[in-house]
C-alpha cells in the first residue's frame, strides 16, 4: 500500500519464490539454525533454565517455554536524515505466505497468529543516527520461530527499495523540478528491475506531493514498470548510430520513419564527439521532413519528425570539439556546462541559416527552440546542483548508477531487533543494549 493509492500490492505482483523462502533458501544461515534449535526445544518441552536473565524481579521465577517464545520485533533504517520508505508491501507478503513451520513435510502457515503493524510505501522516516530515536516501519508480534527466517529477505527488500527511492528523491530535488530519467538498469542484475522501477515511481510521486509538482515517471525497461503498470521508453543508442556508419541524422530519420509516433524523438548526438554539428544536422533534416509532410497535407506523418530532444552523453575522458580548452582541462571534459550552452545556442539559431520560404521561418524557429536537451553520463545530485546553480540550459537529467549508491550519506541499511518478549501474557521490554521499543505514528495495524 502506498500513501498515493491506499492499495496493498499482493503476491500476484511480486511472484515470490514462496516454497524456497519457507525452506530458508534466501535466509542467513544463523536464522535457520536458531529456528531449528527453537523447534527442537519446543519438542523437548524445554523451559528456561539459565541462572541470569534481564526480566524484572516479579517475573524472575516465571516458567518460560523458550522454544515457543513470542517476541515483538521492529524494522528500521539507519540512513541519516530522511528516508523514503519502499518495500513494505513485499515484506508483508513474505510474512503472509512464509510464516509458519513444517510438520511431517507439510507447511503449516501461522501468519494469522501474528500481530503486524506497518507504514505505507512512500512514507518518510527520519534518523539522526541514534538507534534510540529511530522510527520503525514494520512491527511484528508472534512466535519467533515461525518468522525468524524472514528477517533476511524482509530487510533486503526494504533496504534496496528505500535506498533507490531516497536516492531518486534527492536527485529530483537537485534537479529543481526537471524530469529525471531512470537509467540504472544496466548496472545491476535484471531480476531487481521491477523493485527498482517501483521505488523510482514512488519517489517521483513523493516528490510531486512534497513540492506540488506534476512530474511523470521515465523508465528505460518494461520490467521497471511491472509492479505499477509503467512502460519503458527510449530512442537511439550509440550502437544504432554505428549501424548507420556514424551518420546520426540518418539514424534518426529512419527511427522517426519506422517507430510509432508516440515515442519521443531524442537524438543521441555525441557519437562523433561533435555534439553541435550532429545536433544541427539532425535538427535540420528532421525539420525538412516535417515541412515536406505538412506541405503535402499529411500532419500525422509530419508528427513523426518532430524532434523532441537531443541527448549529450560525451565520455568523461573526451573534450567535445566545440569546446575551446581553458585553464582547467578537467572542467572541459565530458558533458559540461559549456557544452550544453554551446548546443543550446546553436539549436536556437539554427533556423536562421536554413534556406526556407518566408512563411516557414517562424515555424522553423519554434521547431528549433523547442528541442529539449537531455544530459547523461556521471550525473548525481552534486553535479546536477552545480548545473542548476549555473543555470545550465539542460531540460532533463538522465541518471544511472548513482541511484544505486550505498555508501556514506546514502547508506540505507535496515536492521530488525527483538525489543519485547511476551511473559505470562504481558509484553516485557527486552532489547539488546542500545536498542529499545519505539513508536512511529505512521504505523497502522495490518493484521
């Protein structure tokens, strides 16, 4: 359930490998070991026989069946500052389908015996780094041995999805309301794309809610939209331009001719390391085709040749030929502010050099000045912030591997702690030193 639609996602969405999850296939081994031990203690009717414990004096002599002990566990993130919480519904689905035990080879599901509270995907939690002041996103009460093996996979989905969502959210803030294309699929296993794309979409919705914006989600694979009905988008890759022997304009003309008109025409113009020239070539040839079909009263065909944008993706080891070297060569490499300014200026003035009938000049001017500039290649919030402070005329940021970043300030690791145990019908505080039972007003009873 997200805060945006109040609908919980189900296993029909996640397609969990439930059988192996119940077997502990995805679980850190020490959780399966403790489960085996507790099950055996329950069979032996073992009662706590230790000489010391941390129970209050009035409970010191209570007989406690360790194997069947019920606990209260809470899940929280250790990321500093704000975290956009995502992954809750998948964690709940794991609990719903894999809580229980095996008896004579048959799995007995006991999820209905749990008490579960959870926030919704899209909620924000805050942390100053002190685990005594965290905000739990999930709380579970029940017999520990029934859900012990689920700690690993539930932490995993919360950690990854919240990390991606929060990184996206921070990138959107840096971009000042400009769209951020989600381009990290190539930097990780394909199996994670659905969760990552969902996290991205939640982050976009959270940004729109917090900043009164209306940004749409832009993903690159269909898998990234699997959980929420999105579809991947994209246009021409470097390899496609190579297939046209380096002729970027010819590649775009054929793309526009063949692909459905609802796909935005975005030309990748750094293949020859001459972004200005290739941008101008593409723009002119697309406009001439556009003008021809408009002249022949074929507006639908003309729409195929509307150039939505150009994308700059110059390698950080190269200086575009339009850039005159300055004192610091590092500033001239890759996609840099001067390159974007050069391309913007060239596009805006391009129509002036075209040999056009007078009645087409105004439309040509609009055509050129409407072309958006997409920048990609090593972008993160810091680089985007620098571009925005300089008022660089980039319209869209495409961001890749940073959105998976998990070190220093982006570390989003979750942990789960037992903070209470049920003794003689009452819940008694019993957490490891440095941890305690905590509340979060956004927690709601799930079942």
